[in-house]
C-alpha cells in the first residue's frame, strides 16, 4: 500500500522524531543541546548516537555508511564503508562506533585545495555536523560532515558557512539584548533556494559532445520559434514532465527536503522547483541533494537534467534565487515589517543593517555568484545585472524617507478590485515586485537573484551572513551603554545616518536599461562584468579583514579559495575551447563538406542531362557554404593558437583574463559563422540534434 505524504516525508532521515524515539532521554537532551546551542559533543553521546543511527539505518536496508561532504569542486563527495565487522567462525556483525560517526579520513590531496595541500600530503578529515540530519541514499547511511586539511584549514563549503552563521548569531543576539530582547539566545539565518533547470531527451544529450563535456551548447542556431510568445511560462505541464516532477517530489520528500512549488519556466523545456525555507546549513545540504536527485530521476524518465546557467544561447538561462532571512530562537522573523513597519524599530534597524552590508560589500557579493557559466546569464534580460543594488519597494522607501526627514508616515493599504463582482476583493500589496533587481526585499526576506543554477548556495550566504554580522557588531558598539530613555532616539538617528550614507545602493527601477548602467556608475556602484573582473576582490585587504575578524576564513583559506576560483574558470574555458575544436573538426566541418558534395553532384547531374537547366541557386548555396567553410577553418585555427598561448601564461589571474578577452571571443566569433551555416544544412546531415529537436520535441 502506498504511503501517504506525511508518512513518506522524512522517512529516510534520522530526524528529531527518530532521535527522540531511538535515543535514551539524557542522550537526546545532550544532542539537542549541541544542535541548538552549538555546544561541544561528548564522546559518550556520540557512541550512543552511533549505535541508534546504525540500528535505524539497518532497519531501512542500509549496508554502508559514508561521510557526505562538499569539497571545493562544487559537488558532493562520499566514500562508502560497510557496517560489517568480522567475528569468530567466519561470521560478521553490523557495527558502527562513535569514532566512525565523528571522524573520517578521505584523501585531501585529490580535491581542490588552492595550494593548501601538496600532492604527497594526503591526510584530511571529515567531521560530523550534528546540525544537519543524517539520511539514507541508495542503501547507504549518509552523514553530513565538514572537510578540513591535516592542519585544520577548511577545504569545503560547509565549514565557513557554519562559521558565518555563528558570527551572525553572536552579533545579532548582542544587538537584540541591547534592544531589550534578552530572552533571545540564538539567531538563525534561513534560506529557500529556488532551483531552475532544463529537461531534454537522454538520446539527444548523448549526441551532443558540448553538453556532455561542458553542460552547454557551444554551437546551435535558434529555431524559428523560441520563447517570444511566453506560452511556456506557467503553462500546462506535459504528461511526461508531470510524471518526472511527481517522482522527483516523492524522492525529495523521503529525504525531508520540503519541495513545495513546481512550474514551467520561461524558456522551452525549462522548469523550476522551490522549497520551503530551512536553516541555511540544512538548506545548502538539501539543495546539493536536490540537484543530485534531479539528475537521477531524470535518467529514469529518459531525460537529462541540465543545471548549467546557459545551456542554450538565445533563450533564458537558469538561476537559483537565494531567499534569505533572519529568525530568533523565540520564533521572530527579524525581517518581517509587520502591519506598521514605520513603528517596528527592530525591523527597521535590521533592514538598515542589511542595506549597509550590501552597499559596503557589494563587490564581495558579486564575487559570491561569479563563475564561467553565470557570466553568460548576468546582465541579460532574464537575470539581474552584474551591478549589485537593492530593491525595497515604494512603501519602505517612504518609511525611510520619513525617518530621514523626521516626518510622519501613513500606510496606504487598499483593497484590490478586479472589476468582476464574482471575484473576491483582497488587500493589495503596498509595492510591486522587481524581477530585474539582484537583491530584492519581498515581504519578509531578501531574494538574492544573481546566483547561477549549478552553483552551491553556500558561498553567497557565507558572504551575506558575514557582511551583516559585521554591520550588526558596528551597530552594537554605537548603541551599547545608551540609557533606556535615550535608546529609541539614538536608534532612529543611527538608522537615519546609515540610510543617508548608503541610499545609493537602493534602486527600485528597471535594472536592464542602459540608463541604469550610467546612473549606477554615477552613484559609484561596482559593475564587475565578468568573473576575472570580480575574483580579485575576494582576497582584497577589505575582504580579508572582514572574514578574519569574524573567524569565517583565515588568510591562507582566502588565498587558496581565490586560487581555486581562478583555476575553475580557466579550466572551464579550456575544456569548452577543446570541445568546440573537436566538434568542428570531427563533426560540423565534415557535414558542411558532405552537403557541399551532394550539391556538386546535383549540379553535375543536372548539367549532364541538359546544360540549359538553371543551377544558379544551387551554385549560390554552394558558394556560401564554401566561403563559410574557409572562414570557420581560419577562425578555428585562431582559436587553436590562442588556446595554446593561454596555456603558456604562468600567472593564473592573467591567464583568466586572456581566456575571457581572447579565447572566449574566438569561440563567440567562430560560433557566429557556424550557426549561420547550420541553418543551411538539412537536419539529417548534421551529426547532432538541433535546438529545434532538443527544445520542442520533448
């Protein structure tokens, strides 16, 4: 009998309900204390948890366990060990100790380390993260862990996230106590990452080397119809896609991932999944799992799930909207304006802190979403521009203006009437949404819209948490020691001064226009257009000071991560260049030659029958193909030479710039001619499926 959704949800997770049921009361309380208050975990508690976790996992069919971690590859990693422990008489028992739960030892030299680990220095450690629940995947107990080097440097995306969450909690609690909220003992950041993706047929995918090796199409002409009619957005789900989404939901629900919303996106074959908010650490883990499960379920349905930011040129790419908020352990959302935001001094103070943090560290936030794939998407009319700005809506602008001008504010709530009597009236929002804004306030959270679809949600939240923590610390310093009867006035003065100093970052208009680019420049805002432009910011003195002050990164960790980010960019473009060269030499140019030969044969055949038969159109087509063939060959040779030159550049920063300015341009130049030529060649001669086939026959 099929399980109901409540029975299914979290059935493969060692969650709080399971712990309460399986653990002795004193052990459960000790573990909850560690999870809730970030206290040290005692060895006897770990041993008891390990026994209960193993018994539960074996009951659910697990035979192995793994420390599941998130190295700097951007993917997850796991090494499986069985529960089997040999005993006398050739038999075995199922065993799992607290030591095995707490610590693992994967090879640290084989993961990106940015110079922190030499090849011969292999030892690294994984350490259990009790704040993220263990789960069962493919018959294996997966234990979420942090990953560090032999010397203790973070080699993963989880460790600095946890550090940043602790930093923000510490500073937020301190400020709240100054405001009188002394019952608050911890503050959590919450995240709900919306995930966009494409589905294409598996058989089509197998015929595209570019998709296989790079995740995006390096050549391909647009079909007669793209997304111009907006008919795919929120459209009826095709039965095959609906079946995929249904199975995906169930697989995610088993793992306790709160998949909530699903719909068609703007581009053909593009879709979106949105979860309910969770604590940032768990949300990041769950998003990594979501991307993995999306691909597995797609394979079962004869699909391939594409998570690249720009799989197809000419139509919208995919992003991952990072919905971020702050909540206390007493259940208060600190970014909820309430019914009267102008009178909600706590909300206004935290809102102001975020505005200041985003303005001061806009360049660092841009770095947090930088990547070769996202460079194709940012700034297009499908994603926010590379310029970081904040949208807060008309009502909050008026509230802040009233504080600056020391004037009164009256909320302007009104009922929405659509005109037909039968339709209900409802309270209209006081402001519209702005889809062109990179960082938009939406009801009780900020939506950071710039992150690419394939990236980990960890990095932008590390930066956001740390930047806001820094401003909260500054606010506490200014307010600390203030007499109670003077506190309100001092807070309003602090808000007023902060907004006046940082209002340049607030922009409620259309971020897609050229006028905004000029205005942003006049305001002094950053416009870091490409990844090579942005990455040096990560190891600037200002960035290092921020991260080191709050214990999120050490200087060596910052330097190593910058190196890794540059390496990833260079390697990505290098692979794309080699793939494009391979496709053109082995597939596309031979198809042009084949079609040209067919045209020559046709002309000769006609001439042999009757010399008077007109062949001008065929000869014109043949001439175009020949000229394009020669032009593509010349551009291909330039791409080959420039890629060779790129490999000879020793400095990684200079190499990244060369790949962007020269090699990427070479690729764009040759693609332009290839795409013009592709539309002249019959589909049956092309060795790969066209955009039309991939996007409109699913």
